[in-house]
C-alpha cells in the first residue's frame, strides 16, 4: 500500500504513474496527486471491503427536485349553455314562489242575422291559466385552512376556484332544466314539452336512410323547407317565410350544411336566400344520445324551428326566479361553508303551434 506523508510526494508519484494508469485504461481527468496520509479519514472504509448498507439501496435524488410545475393553469372544457341563447330568458317571480300562472285569453262568440228586435249573437272571452312549478336547487362551497394553504403552494386561489365551480355547476344544471325540465313537476324543457306537436320524419335520401351524413345539399335543404312549410301551416298563415325564425339543431348537423350542390351553392346560402329572417343556433342536446353525449336526444338527431313571435307575442322563453342566491358564510373551527341556491321554471312555451320539429336528420 502506497503511503505519502506530504502533498509534494503524492504529486510526484502520481505524475510518474500517470502513463501506467492510462495504459491500463484508467484515466482520471483533473487528478494531480495521490491522497496523502494527513488527508485520509476512516481508512477502514477506504481500503477494506464495503460494509453492509444501513439504508435502502439508492443512487438518485427525490423526483420532485427534477419535476417542473407549469405556472400556467388550463381549465377543463365543457359544452356551452345554449338554450337560453336560442329562445331568450326572463325572470318570473322569486324564490318564495311555488307556482306560476300565465294567462291565456281566447276570443269567442257568434253572430246572427240582423233584426231590429233580435237579441241573438254574443261576444265572449275564454280565460285559461296554465301553471308551472318552480324547482329550487343548491350546492355547497366548503374549504379549510390546510386546503387553502396547500393550494397556495401551487399558486392556485382555491376559494376563488371553488366559487367559480359552484357558479358553473349551477348554470350547467339550469341549462339542462331549460332543455328537459324536471320530472315529476309541471316544469318542462324545450325538447320534451308535452304540448309540442309531433315530430316530422325526414325524407329518405338517395344514399339511403334519413340522416344527413350522406345527404346532398338539396336533400338537406328540402328537409328544412318541409319544416318551414309545416310551421306556416300550423300557424294558419299568421307568418310567412320572411318571418323571424330560429332553427335549433346539433353542432354536427349544422356542420353538414356546408354541403354544396352542383351550382356550387351550399345549404347555408340556400337558407339565407329563401328565408332571410332565419337564424341558426346549435346545442348539444339536439344531437343523438350517445356515450360521448349523455345529454343527447334518445330519439335521434333533432331540429326545431321556432317562430320567434306571433302577432307581437313571444313564442317561448326560458324562465328563472333567481340566478344565484349566496347564503351566509358559516365559520367552523378551521373551515368555512357557504350554500348557494337558485330556482327556475323550465322553458315556458306560450304558443305551442309556433314550434315545429323533425327527428332523425
């Protein structure tokens, strides 16, 4: 065993042996000397066989030290709330109201032949009061001190995100109620109102079936034209094809309106030219029910055509009592809770004959 008492001795010896070491494949870049005796500690570990390990075998550092956390936060995407956009929205009553009644006035009467002493003929009014029931719903925002502190380490405003989440989940439920109502209550949605007229079936396409997926531009336009004709017929001439109309259908069905005919004119152009008052709104609830779209229509791809107003009266609108009521914050030992609530009447269909629909497109 080589021993060197001074650094100079160790350096000279290493310089003499460097060529020998390199010839044996031992190349130590930057090494200038052997280790002198005064620099050695725990010689037993340095020269004897390695003792058994006291800890778990490991040659790395904690993975957290090599993990990058992106400070830019991305939010999950959700389907848009489109029902209120399609038909409008109004506030009716408040959260104390259980039932809403909407008056419907109908003129009645008869005439008869004139006679100076005749008292025949009568004019009358038939009054009706359709009723709807409010559905109130709620969610709870709850957070603790430790939760906030831990989220703060990731630069996340936990309380603010919970408040946003509460608003989002309530708005999403409201949109679902506007579409389908609430089972067991007189609270109906735009898609399943019991007063809607029966849905038409699309024409059979040259490629087979009734769906638009393989339909030509003219075939798609003809289906819409059939629906417009049906609506005008239902209203007995109270509107014409220039009236303000709203066509609601699924996003994938609207995309198929880009189909072009032999004159290089697509469906959207044909609709704009023939029905200048028509606007198109898309909503996922009008798509066919599927695993990817659990809010879809079980009967298939649906479209509805609505006359926005008839004789100055709005046909249909979504109604709510309160959009958001923030209740008091309850302070616990090391946490806080707050209830948030709202209420809605579903979709109020005032003129059922002003809506026509077609399923299977």
